[in-house]
C-alpha cells in the first residue's frame, strides 16, 4: 500500500468516525426537541382559542416577526 493510499484510508476513517459522532449527538436531542415543539403548539392553540392577546404574547420571543400573506414582515424588538 502506498503512502497516498494510507492517507486516503486514514482520512476516510476519520470522516466516518466524525460523521457517526455528529449523527449520534444530533439525534440525542431530537425527542426532547419534538416534545418541546408539541408543548408550544398546545400552548399556541389554547392562547389562540382564548382570544387573549397577553397569552399569545407570552409565547413570543423579544425579536418576534409577524408574517401575513400579501404584507411586509412586521418586525419589532420589545426589549428596546
């Protein structure tokens, strides 16, 4: 085996190892992320059905952006 072949094999092994590590660490949080999305979705539905603007605002971040079809994005920052 030539030196070039050994380098290519070593690079492939490192790439596969790193790829497996990244895939494993990324999938570790997926169930928790999906559970958090479901909780937020339930809260959004409840706040929307209650027609309570304060309850809806509690779900937004300080840098929320409102998007409506046919209109420009409405951007604001409540922390300023």
